[in-house]
């Protein structure tokens, strides 16, 4: 069964290990092309995550460095397909390539609408305005106490993103900014790698009102496999992932659930989902728990396709 995943930090692997090679099997990392094929991955969102040490002055430099790395990957392979619009998605479904969509996690490099347009021209198609810190666009989840939402520039950038067709990702955003977005967003948005607060009390997770707001907006919730966001005692297995799926299904329905994973961005993984190549274990466990093949296909790919059609159609 083909699968889309909403957030991987694989571009950073090259910094951790100079010998990392995306195209061969790597035991020390969660994602490579071999594991993607094994898992039936049809599209992955590659995050340009700007680490704290680059902020604020070298954020744009680092953003460009990782975008360059992304394009080097695409250009050195016949097996990857750059995804920029709905036409690309539709053609991807007809071939045997793996789609790669470019995302930015943390908008520290975006100081103007022209900067945003340049990033769009570099094929960025998804942006999370913040990581955990505050920046010139909004407050991240690490700034909970200040209760800060989107800045004036943040609101301008959001409107420009919607006009361009850049997808908004609300993972890592502080709640005040989330609710600003609910008020002003004209298009659906997603939380690419966030779980359920009521199942695991971690500030990176979403409360019921947020989950309902995303569903009403016809957006997506992409599950994060980080044990710290799945269970209290931080030792997770597949059943813990499914507890979050069950909860969202019961609260808002299955149409809004997809997989984010956060592979290569998390230190630990759930038992049975140690790397991307193990993803079919989740399918088997869902089947055992009486999820139908149709429902599993919704989570793995169909909900994504509907979302892209709503945004880009
Ligand atoms: Zn993240």
C-alpha cells in the first residue's frame, strides 16, 4: 500500500555523519531510499529545519544550504520526483517514482514577502512559521507564557503563502498563533507532526479544540512517532501510536488523520517502528484492531490526496 509521510529531517543526516548516503541502506538513520521503497513511500515532505545555533543571523544562510542539499538529492536521482503542484501529484500516481516536497520548519529566514516569493521559486511548498522559539512571524510553543500570536508580518506572510499555494504547517506554533490562524486562514492547513494532548500531555501536542478546528477547516493531523509525544513514560510501541489514531478518529473522524513520523528528527522511536522500513507493521496492527483496508488507505494516502486537491485544485 502506497504511503505519504508529512515530516522527515533526513536532510540533516549529512551534518551528523559525513558518510551518510541517501541512496544506500544506513543502519544509523531512520530514512534512506532503500527504506522508502521497502515501506512503499510514494511521497515524503523533506523539512529544512534551522537549528537554534543559526538563529537569528545565519538562519537564511542555513535555510539556503539545506534547500541546496534537497535539490542536489533530486538532481542526482532518477527515482525522486520534485512535487510543486497538483499536476506533479497526479503524474506521481502514474509513475514509479517517489515524490519529494520541500518544507521549511522555522521561518527565521523570511523577513519579507519578496523573501517568501524567492523561497517559493526555490520550490518551497510548505512552511511552519516557527520552531519552538519566538521569531519575527510568531511565537513558538517554547514561548507559552507570553501568549503571543502571529505578528503583523506573520499575518502578511500567511496571506502571501495562501496566494502562492504554500501549505501552512502549524506544528510547533504556540496556541495564540494557532487561533489567529483559525481566524484568518482562507485555506486548509495541517499540523505535519503533532499528536493528541489528551492522550499524552506534552505541550507539543494538540488539545481537543485544536483538533476540532483543524478538522472543521478540512486540514490534516500528521502523527509524530517521538515516544515523548506518544506516552508519558517515553517508552512507546505501535499500540501507543494507535491510541492517538483512535482518539482523533472518535473525536473528528478518520478523514483528517495522516502520518507525519518526524523520522530522522527524533532520538528514539516506538518499538516496532524503529525506522521507516518498518512502517508496514503499523498497517498490520491497524488491521488486527479492525481498521478496514479502506480506512488504512485513507490514513496512508487518500486523506493527503484530498488535502492537496483542496489546496492546489
Ligand atoms: Zn519539528
